[in-house]
């Protein structure tokens, strides 16, 4: 990275990576108005006098790192004794944002005027690639690191329409502006749900899953109840019941937390770089994924709610049994880039569940041959003592997942396998807009000196 020193700028401010965290927290704002933008009406109506200024590759690469860059080995510092829950962990490589169970459910998609790119996650990389990326990042070679992880999925800017119902009205003026770089955070909900069920339905947790949409009957796992000689606690007095709908809602909230940490990282690093940026709502799981070219499935409303046949017939007769589209995977040129742990990418839910187990404890799993990526001094000795997931927990999870797919025709049943909630747009600020319409100080010296430091020849 090269920066040119500007007159009157201290040496300390030349290095964005040493920007004080407290200052970043204190000065972080959603600053939306960039070069080339305009607000057509209202008291802040303004047309930029400048042409759009795209982010450089280096600026983009630093933001890619902020959102989900690899930082080194995850610690996995759990109690790994048998029955103490350590084997819920599913990752050995750390990123800039924390992730439930180390799964790293979020993929980063970067979009600019020239293309749309998917950033590969640690689980997509082999050990040598991971080590090389960590070395590049430690040397501050962010652009090279980004080039090694990005996969172009389309030419030009991919995005849904900005109007209703795809965006809130207040965001229409500012979204997908020329020159801006857009980050979409895509969550895989299937792995986390299966991994969570493997933990909840084991002998120690002994949670009993119920289907609240079927009069609170067991979610296919009746034969595993303790009252039937199984290992799951179906005594309502012990408060071990979990409605499947609640479980899926908790999964959605968990991946939303991971997205939130990524958004905060993007906001703080935009401040350190002197860029504008803001998060906004993207929770429309049809048009966003169609715009990205995902493989889509569809399910009629009557099937989604598993309505009785007379109700489904009534909807169809009135022409209101509309199909709902949802994303199930991303493929390019015969290569699968993102696939969920469910059909159609696995022949059955049993195969999907066992693939989750194998990803962790199979011969090529991260806690077997892949354990050398860990931060433990003697990884093979540690791996030899790590407990696997019990067959009872696997069988209960398989039975539950197969029941859900058979009854509701999809997995998860209320969420799509891929989901997005928030995006983030970064821009070069139009300082004239803020100088003319705001009090001094809403734009920091870091923003005022950005072009001198980053774009002077």
C-alpha cells in the first residue's frame, strides 16, 4: 500500500492501521453522500459537482479484510472432555468477526461498477492457501490477499431494483450509486441449524424437539423420547422442549449477530480510512439472490404453511396460491460456489447431516487430518483425544431433519438455506455537501485528508 504525505498531515495519520480504536468508535457515523450523488428534494436537496470516484482496489481489499478477513488460528479453547460440549465447534481458522461454533456462516459478496465477486471463506481454502493468506495479511498486502480469495460471479453491478418492496423508500436515492462499492453479507443457515441440532439432540442436552405447526407433536423424534426408552427428555416439567420454529428463529438471530459484527467492522474501518459508508436493510431473499444468479427453488404458499387440502384448494381456486422463490445454491461454469447442507445438493437429509459430521470428524475433517491448521502446540495429540459426535445424536438429528423436509418440503422450514439481512455501501465523500449543509466537525480530518493521502500522485 502506498500513501503520499500531504502538507500539514501528521506522520501518525498516514497509517490507517494505527487509527485509534476509541476515535473510530467516537467518530463512526453513517455518512451516505458521495461524489456524483444527488438528493432531489427536501431541505437537503443537493447535486454533487464532482464525478463519481470509485474506490481503489487497495481500499476495497482493506474493507474486504475488515468484513471477513482471515486472521489466524481460532483458539477452540473449550472443555473437550467427553460430554462437555467441545465437539459443537466447527472451525479452526479465525476471521475478523466472531462466529457461532466457528462455522463462519457468512459469505461476503463485493459489488462495484465493474463486477460482482464472491469472497471464499476459510472452509473453501486448503491449508497452504490459508497460511499464504495469513502471511499476506500480516505483511499488509491486502490487495493480493483479496485477489486470491475472490471469484467473479458476474460482469458489472448486480443488484435488485431500488424501489418498493425491495428496499425501504428512504434508501432509494443512495443505493448502488456509480463509484460506490457494495458489500452484501450472505448467511448459510443450514449448516448452523444441523450443527445445533446435533448438540441439542445428544445425550447430555437431551432436548426434545416439537412441531408447533402440528399441534406440538414431536418433530419426528418420538421414538427417541425417554418415555419410549430413548435419550431425549420429553417430560414437560423439565422444560427441555424446543419448538422447531423457535429454533429456526434463534438460528436467524445468530447469523444476524455475525452479520452485525461484520457491519461494525466495515463502519469502523471506513472511519479509519476516511471513507463514507452506511449499512442498510437487504432482507429480501428472492430478488437479491436472483440478481446474484443463485439457483432458485419455489414453493407455493399452501405448501409452505402445510395447509390442509381444503384450504390449499380454496387458495388455488382464488388464484392466491402463489409460488414463493428462495435461493438454494450458487454455481458458475459447472462449479458449485455455495451449497447448503440440504437437498438438492445432497440426495437426502441423512446425507446432509452426515456430511456435517464428516466435515468435523471424518477422515478429512478439520479435527482429523485438518487439525494441523489449529493453534494447539501438538494438534495431532489433541485430535486423538477429541470426542466425536455420538451415533444416538446423529440418528436423532437425521430423523428430525428428514421429518421436517418431508413435511414442509424444504430445509430449514421457515428460512431459506441462504439469507441476507443487511448490506453496506462505501463511497468517497462529497465534502462540499457536508460543508454547505452541516455544522463543522461532522466530517473528520481523516476524511478531509483522504484524497491527499490515498490519491495524490
